[in-house]
């Protein structure tokens, strides 16, 4: 049984009547009931155990936990591509233990007008013991085109046809020079017809549209999107040099998310945190060679909304990180008083054992509610999950879920109970879960936790 399952079962065993626990289990009568939590000290101990299993040494306190922003939304979309057992249908996640989406921490209030906007990401969530499989920088280009027809179609601001039915019938006649002159002058007078007022409004709207397009003169031209990493260099360590990361030609009228390979700078930042000076984005017109600002091409560089720039990293856990977590857990257990064991005199188990026909080894219900634990401010998904656990007697004759060793052990126990204990009810198959949560820096992490859900039980 995994440490997490053991910890949650111990919590169920140690129920005391104080408040909501966030754990739901079988009561032995085919019913799932909510158990009350431990006193504050023991409840805190149990929460710390769960946090440790999640790879955290404390409960995260994100400054921003808006899930509609670009960084969390990216991972929410990935999370929704997973099935209930955490198996991915997206091949990009295979071989990956967790994904982190980093929010941009550079002050971008003026970067929409800056020629070379900057980006900076706090990547401390990744340790040198872990392997970065790949990283990508995500930038969004808005559709800056706005044609006259799009303005005309706006509700409540329709453009009326300048030509009336009567005028249309005479369109084929060639206007005289005098008529043209008279019509032009007439618009300038206060006493004008309704159709002429409408025509004047339409011309003003079209002119406003052309003025809008002048603000984005490069929307229909390709340009170079260059990403450079800022690194220390030269004789003076304070000198900053720019190193090319990516060079991408943005096609004319190309809009939406642009994903660029940013693995190299991330690897450098993880290995040398002091070298993390951020990235520079440079935009160059392919025809003239002129440098452009993000606003001229519709590239979003400022703000923290659903189109804000962010970086995503796909990471595989290393053996060093796992052993470090194990040592930390062992130290925690040594410093704390022992938890109650399944052998303690607990009424919950005694009552259930009175029903002998229900005592066979089988999977029992155990639901862990993150929401009831009050963790919804940093855990995005899921609200909780069904962990299940195995419990029951392994008495002769054993069912088909028993191992050959369990059968032999049970036979020896029948002949000579003192020489071998009875076989134990334990999981025969475990599956992972995926948890999506914020860290202290408001980065978002989608992580796979192995062996968290019991799928089947048997005698061992």
C-alpha cells in the first residue's frame, strides 16, 4: 500500500468528533459517510503528510489565483485531455511527470510601446535533480485587421446605403460638372437633405477605419520574431550579452498563439539561477529591416489576462528528487508522535467486523476532498478524488485474486498458525491521478502522482 493510502486510512481510523475532515469512507453497510476530523494538531500533521506526498513542504499561497489567465488556462486545457485514470490522450505528455506554466513577472505596462519588450519567469519550481524534456514560450498575436465591413456590421451603428431608390434609377445618367460642384458645396450648408447627412457619416466612419489601419501598418506583412536570452558576459560580470533563442518568421495575417522552443534558456536558468535575467523579444520587418513595436504587429506583451505571454515546461522527475522527498518524510515521522495503527482498538473497524459476510478482502470506498480540506484556493483540479483502500479477511479458501504465495502462506497458517501469519488484503493494481495547482509564485503545475488510486484488491 502506498504511503498516501496508508496515511489516509490512518486518518479514518483515528476519527474524533470535531468538524469536517475532507475524507469519506465505507461504514460497512454499503454506505459512504463523511468522517469528522482530528484535533487541530493531528489534523495539521495529516495535512503535512499529504503535502509532503505532493512534493510540497508547505501549503502554497499564490498571490494571484485567477484561472482564466493564459498560464493556468493552458494547463486546464491539458488536464481536460486526460481521462479519469490520468492516462493521457495527448502524446506530448507521454514520459512527462509534471508540466509547469510560468507567468511573466516582468513589469510590462510600457512594453506594448517598447521596441524590445522583456520577459522574466521564476523557474524555481524545477530542481537540478529533475530533467527538462522541453520548454516552450507562448506569445499571442491579435488579429489587428479591421475592415470597413466589420465596422458597418456593429449593432446599433449601421451604415445606410447612400443611394436612395430614386437616385439609383438615374445613376446611369452622366452628371454634369455643375451638378457635381453644387452637390459638393451643398454638404457644407446647414440646410442639407437626410441622404446627404447619411453619406457624410458614412464617409467619416470609413475615414476612421483607415486611420485605425494606419496604427497597424504591418498587419499584412511578414516579420521576424526574434527571442534572445540575457546572460552575463564580458570582463565585467555586470555586462549583459544577448544570446539567440529562437528566430521565427511570422506570416502575413498569421494570428493566434505562437509557440517557440525555449528549452536552452530554461536549462541554463535551472542549472545557474543567478543567470536568469530573462528574455528579450525583438520584432523586425522583413522588407525594410526596421524594428517594430508589439503594438504595430498586434503582439500581446503586457497584462496578465487570457492572452498574456507565458512559458510552459515539460519535466521528468529524477531519482535524486524522489530520494530527497523520502528522506524529508522519514525525518518528519521521527520528529512526530506515532500515528494510530490499524491494530488499535477503533470502534469503526470493530462494528464493521461484526458483519462476517462483508469481511472478505475487497476494495472499500475512501474519498479525499481537497475542497473540504479548504485547499480550493490553490488546488485548481480536481476537487477531490476516490482513493479507495483494501480491507477484509484472507481466509481459506482464497478467491481468485490471491497470489500463489498467499495460498501457500494460508495453508501453512492453517496447519501451524505460529509459523506463518495469515495472508494480507492489499492492492493488486494502483493507478495515478493528476493534480493541477498554483505555487507561491502563481505559476501553475500539472503533476502526475503514481499509485494513488486502488483499482483492485487481493490477498498477498
